């Protein structure tokens, strides 16, 4: 199986809440190219705690890890929904990474796993 990692500051933010619409279009074109060239069928979206693109944990979320995790979960859901509408049939997985672990976001359910102790 081939993979085409696309690493962008802010991760899934470029699909969920891009600073510029051109950011979103660039990533979509990269994914479409991967599909054409390599038959890609799965996109993995990620966001991590204390991300500078969101202002960091302190600046963006008032040092509240729970608020940050909830925000990033929604961003991942929004990014996945946008991606699935833009590229019908693509499978999407989403993950939030913090200092305690990696949390899978259940995209077809309202509430996903929350970091323990948050």
C-alpha cells in the first residue's frame, strides 16, 4: 500500500476552517492527485494539542485542555464532512493527539472518545 503524507501547519484546520480558501483547494488537489496516481482510498486527518496554528493551548484555549479537545474534535468532524462532500466515496479517519495519547474521533457518532482525566 502506498501513502502520500501531506503535512501542513494546522493539520485538518486547512479543511475545517482555513485562513484562505486557496489553502483548502491546495489540499483537495493534493488528495485528488494521490487518488489519481496511487488509487488512494483513505485519508487520515490529525490535529494535536498546543498547535500554534490555533494559538496554542494557553493562547487559543485559556490553558483548558478539555475545551481544546472539544474544539479540535469539532474541527476534525467539519474537515471530514467537507472532504467527504468534496470527494464522494473517500474513507476518512480522524485523530486528536495530546500529551496523554492519540484519540480516535468516531466520525459517524455525536460524541467521540475524550482524553482521560480531562
